[in-house]
C-alpha cells in the first residue's frame, strides 16, 4: 500500500492496496496518483468517491466488473469485497473515502443507500456537462485539503462532499443489473441494520432476529464476504462516528464515546488508539 501522510496521522490508500489487508483507518481520506492492480479483493467500511483524471480503470465489485473512463465519477460502498483488476497505462485518478457512519446520517433517500449497500456502483451522469467540468476541480481541492488542510478546511470539504452526494442521489437511476444471489441480499440486510444501529447495544442474537438469520450463519457470512468479523465492523463504524464528532463538535471525549456507542471511555480509547494510532485528544488537536 502507498502511505498517504496527513495531519491526522497515517492513512492507508485503498488505491494501492495490493496486500488485501482490510484493517484500514476509517475517516475522510484523500488520494491522488496512479492506480495499482490489486492481487486480492479487500474491504473497508467506508464509501469511495473515485474520479479518473486520465486513462481508465476497471473494478471487480460485488461479483461484477465496472469500467470507469477518464472524466468519470463513481461512488460505491467498499464494505463489499472489491478489487482493482485493470488500469490503462498512464492512468491517474483521485479518490475520497467517506465514512459510512457519516453517510447514513445525511438523510439521503433510503433507496439510494440501499443500492450502495447491496453493491451497486453509482456513476455520475456522463451527459451532465456541468458536473463533468466541476468534479475534477472539486476532487483536486478535496484531496489537497484532506491531506494538508486544517480543521476548518476539512469541515468545508465535508460540506462539499455532502452536496455532491445529494446531487448524485437526486439524479442517479438504478443501473441495469443481474439479480443478486441470496448471500448478497443477506449481506445487504446485515450491513443496513448494523449501519443504522451501531450506536446502540447490539448482540448477535438481536441482529439475527432483525435480519431473519441464525447468528452463527450471519457471523460466518459476514466474515467470509467482508474479510473482517461483524464485531470488528461495528467497532470501526463507532470509531468512524467518533472521528466525525471530534472534528465537527466541541463535545468531551467522554460524551463522544457514549454517543458513538462505546460502553465505556476505556473501551473507546482502546479501540480508537488501535485503529487510528493516536488518542482521541491527539486526533482532535493535530
């Protein structure tokens, strides 16, 4: 993987994830560079906004391929196993990762979120010439400010990303796609329920009842499909929520731990330091 240094610590770029590791730092990340073909599929809990500057790239995601040419903007949920399988020589692209926890609180149309959670790749309208002209400018600024900007610049990026997502949700239509298999539909139900309830006390039995699956089966399905345990996924959603609150609010660390779904401040600190490699207070101050 290529390391992308930011003032918030070390973020690992999804673009060059050749090792297949799923343990990536969650949060708003910006990257610009040459895409690298991945040896294996991987997952992480964020959504990805990709813009291809030149050349073209091809993803394998949710059992299908998606080709993205120069000037194309796509959005997908990286919780689905995905892999960059081809890149035209000389290609360059930019990406911004969007925390799922933050995305789910925007109040976007439910159908739009469900399409992403079941593995659909949402593409900007190629006939929207205004979007085609502005996306490149926006991505260049987002990546620049996510890598080297201060807190206020990052807040502005978050507002602009929200606006772009709202426009995508307003104009994008469901793509023609084959019927998903049973396990994909089951995974969609699990991911949707967890993403809407991760701040509450959860048990595998409760999740099983909500999605009509045996607890042992759903745990095995999630691990097999997403490359991490369901509880690791829940923890990462909670840390993602905490990251947003640390940047966007003046709440105390104790209040943030509680509002993010952690049972204690101590468990919050342990999880945050393991995933972000710094303390919550250090993350807020950098």
